[in-house]
C-alpha cells in the first residue's frame, strides 16, 4: 500500500496531503492570505507525518504540483519535494496543477458541493491567476481528459466562444476564475481552490504506473518567464 506525500504551492495556498493507497488520510493547508510558503511548508509536512505516527522514510514517494502557477511558489514546492526524494531515495511524481484543480472540482461535484447540470456537455476550466486579466488554464472534460493545451490566456468577452457556440457549458474555478464574472456571464462559476488533496488520486495512478520524473533534472512548468522588477522606492533621483 503506497504512502505518498503530496505538495501543492503553486498558488497563494500552501498545502500538504498524506495519502495511503490513494485515500487522503491527513491534510494541512493555509488560507488564501499569501503566507510565507517557505516557512509553512516544512511545518505542514512535519505535522501530517506526526499526526499519523510516521517517519519520512516510511513514505513510498513524494508528489508535487508541477505548475503552471506562481514562479516562487512552484520553486519552493519542487525544491522541497526534490530534497526529500534525494534524502530518502524515493521517486518523485509530478502532477499537472490544473488537472489536480479539475480533480477537486469533480470530487466536489460528486459530493454535491459543485453543481453541474449535464456532465456530458460540460467542460471544466480550472484557472490559476497570472496577474491582470490573464490566467493559466486548460480545458478538461468531466472525465479529466484534456481538451486542449495549457496556455496563458487573457480573458475577454470572446474567450471560449467556440465552447458556447457548440452548445456546451463551461465551469470556471480556481483563484483566477473571479476575473470571468464580468466578461463571461454565460460561464458557471464554482468556488474551488487549489489543494494538495487534488494530487492524491492522480499521484496514486502515476505511482502504480511507475510514472516518475528525474529528481536531478525535473523543473516545474512555469509557462512564463520570471520577470524581476525594481521597486521605484529604491531608485535614487539624480
């Protein structure tokens, strides 16, 4: 029975989940108040292990949300996961953060929390904030099969017009989805947030298939280059 620790730090939420045989047994996560992930992550890992009387060397693998998402957040999560795998000699599993977010939406639909009128006609649009009116997104059907490529998409009134023209429904969620409220009135909005619990079943499937990434060379999917900006307050006038 595989024991897998999952880490998701690609958004403003820092989250750690512990699962056994694909079932969530412990979860720790922050609110959406932009905590210092570097400080919280180690604490959460320690707490979920202690809660279950486990040592880290009892883990069979470590899974991490591989993006897209916050550059700094992804680096913190991936570097921590890689460090644990190096130290423990365990495999590393990388999970698409958008698919993990879509996985949560479907779990909450099955629990009666999220409303979907007709799953056969609905497309899922998980959205991770990418600043201004831009989001990282990818469409999935309700079986979590991708229906396009991951992209950085600038939301306008014409966004996803082909989906609506085909008579399909669009469910938008994630920390970038609120940007759709004014520009896409035909879309349905759901309050679903990124969490390590979305990685659990996907990581278990990957573990059983021996679908691991190279601990030495794996890098998260940033999608966009990191841009360093200089604060105007630090610029001296001449």
